[in-house]
C-alpha cells in the first residue's frame, strides 16, 4: 500500500469530484477492477487510471494485482487521520462550550421561574 507523503496528497485527491465519486465506487464494490470503475464514468480508461493513480498515491485506494486483474480497495486510514487531527480537538472544544451555554441557560431559566 502506498503511504501518502503528506496530507496534501490526500486533500489534492479529494479535491476532485470525479475522484470522490471513484472512492464511492471502490468503497461500495470492494475488489472491483479498473474496468468496473471505468464503466461508471464517461471518461477515457486512461483518465480513470490517472485519477486512480492519484488516489493510490494519496493512500486512499489500495491496488492489488491478481494475474491480469487489478483489484481496488478503499483505505480509510488517511481520512481517519484527517478526521482525528481536526475534528477531535474541535469537537471537544465545542462540546465544552455548548455544555457551558446549556448550564448558563438552565441557571437563568431557573431564576425566572422563581428558583434561587
């Protein structure tokens, strides 16, 4: 499996709507061939192969050759790394902020209802 040199390769790969659709095809049909992916698009086989190479280089698709057939599998690890890097910290921050807002609203609401 190719390892991405950086997250830039992942973002570059995901920047194309065609490649995102290709990821969906590979995700929904594990082990599909290049020809299977090509059948889902109205572009040349060479163009499909170039797009798939970008996905492989980014580490988003794993390609395994069996005889003359090349099987394609999605690799979600680069996506998970991106998710963990940005959303985990931000999720914790916003969860804390929203909890504080909730407590303040409950305190204010309690006072209006005649509670201390």
